[in-house]
């Protein structure tokens, strides 16, 4: 049922109509939380009733090449031109190449998990929708809140980085050359970036009008950007020196020089800890494919195009990341790398190659521009789905009928992104982005395991939840022991190890092996003893359809969970503090607003929906002679339209017992449209049924109660 149109007014009248009613609702918060926290949606609901709340539909016009272009464009701008310099200079040194490989493997495993969900349920909600159909409302909400934080901060970071590269394209070097410094503002928030604001506003306006046109523009820009990347790789290998992969500059200012003096040279000057800390930082580079998953509602043939687009883009950019990071570290010692515009400044040291700095600055600007475009497209679709779920005001769910884009969500988040980009320093943003991204990917991998083994009302969730809990605990123990062991090893490299430290080291490695062995053992037991739900149980609304699924389950998802936890263990403590504060604020908002909004929406839906309706009976009633004519309307309602809607779901082979008429009509027509490429407007079929149920809740047609 369209809760935004049918139940939306009830929501505000019941809880938010007055202070008195809101106060009464607050007193019922514990009960409402108990009812709503684990409330699970279904794939049918997400594909029909929830999607219908946006009014007009998004156009399915994107192909697999659009998906790859969006993925490559979304990831490469942020990954290469923002986090590479910081990770190489301050965290991993030349071993940033390995950091990118580790992060890429983790991202690919997560991409597999995303792909299965996106193929089964091609809607715009991404991780939020995936959590809604598995762990319920509260887990989905916390994930959604972190997704919004992730996108806002990452987009602000990308926009600020764009300023540095555009300046370098004009031959102006210096991180803050085109920013305005305000002395009385606190450090990290005192460099005002007007160019970043201008770019964000321009892209926001562009995205309000057309997704397909934006995708075409992104495709052209991405091709140009890849040409620039290949130039950097070739030029870096030609002009670089392999000795820079194992040495640090003897004299360099800043923290990096001090650190390098302490840890020595070599390919991995900061050790194994530095490699994985670097992997946690560069994981920010892979946010783009997450944004691609939010376009599932606008993709033709999602089973094919989403599979190729998500996995293919991650593999392509991982290869490019490793080569370009290697080229950067060959061009100059790692502790001389500029953290915000590393590639533009790297060629300044070569006589006769000063022009390359301007050239690369222009190319990097193209890449960052496409990255920002894709991420801003994704964040608006997440907000749209949050509006459909009544997690945020329903106005954000609206899809404009003329542009077929979520204009309200796009404008609101564009303004927020511009505000953050105006003030906030890049380093402050990156720390929060990585932890939010890793948390979301961790939750999606857990959700896939749960989805494969648990069917609500048919199988018990206890074995699966127990496995996920124990596996997470073992992974966390492994990470803790790893950090301790690596710290001890690094200390021993600076002094001679005695018998005590050697014994401690052996004990630590033994515990590490034990944790890893137990994690593998319980996964094997779970795989052997807990059967996966059959395809017909999982996809009872989509039978007889071939769908792409993650192979080697639950091993792939378990590896994704483990790697995400491992990288989370490499994030610094300050980031965890900021993450905890943000999550706490989100929880407070849930208790003050979200739980009441969703509770009222569910109550309104229950009031309007009068139980199950036998489709064959309804079809017989509304199609009998006389009831289908234009003259025989009931309260101005045309029953002929209802007959058409009923016929769509009552044709041979498509009616099994009783079900909700609106849901079934919407699902059936949507599936016909997606599979056959029909340009059928779902609303034209759903709206008559919705209106009938609202206007005639107690009217009998031929003795049938609706």
C-alpha cells in the first residue's frame, strides 16, 4: 500500500499533530521499539508497495557499460587522487600498492554480496534495503544513517580535493592556494573552499534533471580520465626510479619524515601495521561501487547488467590503483609525496616536465568530477529510499514525474554536502569515511549469510545468528592479537629481543593461529550442519527465474566479514570516537522520531489494507456485466480500471490462493515491464486498486468485502 499517500497524513496526525500527542507517543517508546526494531520487510514489499510511495517511477535505461563507467568513474577519482598520497606518505610508504590490493580483494568480496541482493531486489535502496529484508528496521536504520554520513563526508572530501587539482592545472601549487583562511576558526575548519561549493551546487542541479544524461556525461568524462591515468602510469614508469621504492628522503619536513627515520627504509617502512592501516585509508577509494548498487532501479535487465557492472568495475579499478600507486612511489621518495595533490607535484622535480603537472591537474579534475557525480547520484537515492521507509520525512521519497529523479533528496543532500565542503579539512573527513564504509560492507556480508539460511516463519534464525556472532567475535580477537603481535615485532626490530619477548611472541602467534583455525572450523560446521534455504522459499515471488548468486557460500561472505573487521581494526581510535558519537546521535533520533514515524505508517497501512483478497473473486466481481462501464462508477471511481488491474494478476498461472490485490498487481506488472522492456507505468495499474481500497473500505461488491 502507498503509505505516503494513504498513510502519510495519518502519521503526522497521530504522533506529530500536537505536543500532547507527541508526549503520549514518547511514553510508548519502549513498546514501539520492541515492535518495530526487528520488523522485517519482504522483497515483494520493496518491489511494489515501498517503491510505489515515490509516485512516479525511475526510468530503466542504463546498460552494463553504463554500470562499469559509473563504477570506474565513481571509484577512480576519489581513490587515486585523494587517499593515495595520504596513505603512501603517512601510513604504508611504497607498500601502498599492497594496501590497495588488500582493500581491493575485500571490496570485491563485498561487491559479490551487493550483487546478489541487487539482482534479487533491483531497487534504489542499496544496503539499507538489504538490511530491511534481513535484520529488520533498527539495523537497517543504523546502516542507513552511516551511509548518509559516508556519502556526505566523502563527497565533501572529493569536492575539496578538486580545488587543489584545478589550481595545479593552472600552475598554482599549494594545498590551500585557492582557499580563504579565517584566523578565528578552529584548525581543520578554517580554510573556506568556494570552488568546492560551486561545483557541488552545479552537479546537484545537473542530477535533478536526468539520470541517463548524467550517465552519458559520466561515460565521456570517464574515458578521458582513463586516458590521463594511463599517461601517468606510462610516464611514471619511464621517469621513475625503482630505488625510490626502498628509500626515504634524508631530509623532509613533517611527520612523515620523522616516522620514516624511526622505522627505517625498505618497501614497507611502516611494517605490516602500516600496510593494513593504509588499506583502511584507501578503502575510501571503493565507495563508488556502493553508489552503483543504488541505480539498480534504473538498470535494464539487472540480472546481467548489475553483475557485470559491480564486479567488473571493482576488478578494473583495483588493477589501475596498483599500477598508478607504484608509478607514484617510483617518481619520488614516499616522504616527499604531497598528501593532497600527489601526482601534479610529483613531476615538478623533472626538468622539462613542468607541463605534466598542469596536464595531470586537468586530468585529475575530470576524474574527481566524475567521482563526485556518481557519489552524489547514489546519496540521493539512499535518501529517497529512507523516505519511502518513513525513516526521514516522506517528501524525500518523491520522484519527480517529469524528470524521473528524486529531486527533493538531491537538493537537500547537495546543500548539506556544499556546507561541509566549505569548511572541513580533508584529513578530518577521511578518517570518518573509512570506518563508515567498512561498517556498512560488514553488515551487508552478514545480511547475505542470514538471507541464504533464514526464511521468516519457516526456518529458525538462531543457528545463523549464533554463527555470525561467534565468527565476528573470533575475527575481532584475531585483529586484537594481530595488532599486539605486530606492535611487539616492531619494538623488537629497534632493540635486541631477549628470551622473554621471544616467548611472548611465540605465544601471540600461537593464539593467532588458534583464532584463525576456530573461525575456519565453525564456518565449516555451519556450512555442513545448517542447510541453506531452497530457492523457491527465498524467491517465492520470482519462481522459475535464473538469478546470479554468490558462489561458495558461506565462505565468500565469511571472508568478506573477516576482512572488513580486520580493516576496521586498523582504523585509529579518534575515528572510533567520532563514529560512536555519530551512531549515538542516530540512535537518539531513532527513539525521538523514526520509531514513531514508522509505527504510525505501519498502523495506517494496517487500517487501510483489509486483510487478504482472493484475486479470482475480485476479478469476477469487478468484471461482471455492467461493472466495467464508465457510467457505473462508485463515488467517481472507474471500476474498469480495477478490472484491468485484477486481470493483470489473475491470468492463468499467476494466481495462487489469496494475496493483497495491490501488491500482486504491482509486482506482476513490474516484472513484465522489467523482463520484456515494456514502458508500462506501474502507477497506472496500482493507483486504481489503492483508490478502491481507500474509498470503499466497507463497500460490498457482489457480497465480497474489500
